[in-house]
């Protein structure tokens, strides 16, 4: 077909590839030394094309369904994908990408993925059972060893925010402290705190003895709402 190959030594051979069209026959013409060796038409490529692919799995950390889109390495053209009405790509052969379909915890989402009009994933349901396991504790320590202010006659309010090991999502908290003249605090957002971890807040408490009121909420749920006794300390 107009391209020159060789020379090929006696007793040896060489193989070359001529790309075929997917729609029309291809002419193959081979000559050597002025002699025509092959002159024929080869039918269109009947080999099945390497199809684009997609896989999906619920991810609590991602907040929904992670969809991995990939175009096969053997594909002969770039591929675009439709994921729940949003287009991604085109992806070159042998490449891929990951996208997230958000599914609110406690609800079920439906996933549809197609490429070139061909369905890959159809009406797949994913129930997002991911949740945080938040908790909170508070205590007032009337000891100068806990006081962040040297020479203070008060103590320290310790508020511990935790997300249980059974949690599958990070937890956010809102902390409000009122009552004691030193410990006015918040409301302030803290976190997010990963499952199985905790965070301690150290808030000064003066020596007036006035109570300290602590409120902690997470996800709109009140975890802690109590009044703690203040401190009455005298310096030696």
C-alpha cells in the first residue's frame, strides 16, 4: 500500500499491520521487485470493540457513591460517559477517572451510567447508611495544675468531644459555654472529628464559684446540656 519494508534476509520474515476500518473494506496491495504478490480487498473489521467500563461503590468518607470510569487500553477511540445526567470525558484509551455521586446519609440514591448511548449501570440503588457516632463529656477541675493561667484562683473546664469507633462519618460539634465570668465561650464549631478519635477543649474557669453551663450539639442533636459547679480556690 505504498509503504516500503525490508530488506528481509533469506530464510526470514517480517510482519506488518494494516489498520482496518470498522465500516468499509480495505485494499491490500503487496509487491516485491516489481512483481505484484497480493492484490485483494479485506472486509471491514468485525472484531468487537473494547467497550468503556464503570464500577461503583458506596464510600462513607466521600459522602456518596464513588464511580470509577475507564476506557479500555485496547479501545480505538476516546470515550465519554453520562453519570446521572452529567457528562464526563472524553477519556483516551487506557485512562480513567473517579467521580462522586452525592447520597445524603439515611437516604437511597439511584445510579445510571452510559457511554455512547449504551447503558453500563442501570437504576442501581445505593442506601447510604453512613453515620457519625458523636458524644460529649464535660468536667470542671478546680486545681491550679489544670489552669491555663499561672497564678489563677480558678481552674479549668474540660470538654471532651468524641466520635465513636462505630462511626462511619466524621462528626462536627457546636460548643457553647456560659455562666462563669471567665468561661464565656462560643457558640463555636469544632471538628470534623474522625471516627474513633476525640478532641479536648480546655476553657479557663475563675474562682468566683459561679456555675458553668455547657451545651454541645452535633448534627442538630443536643449531646450535652448541663450546669457544672464553679471553683473557689485561694492562693497559698
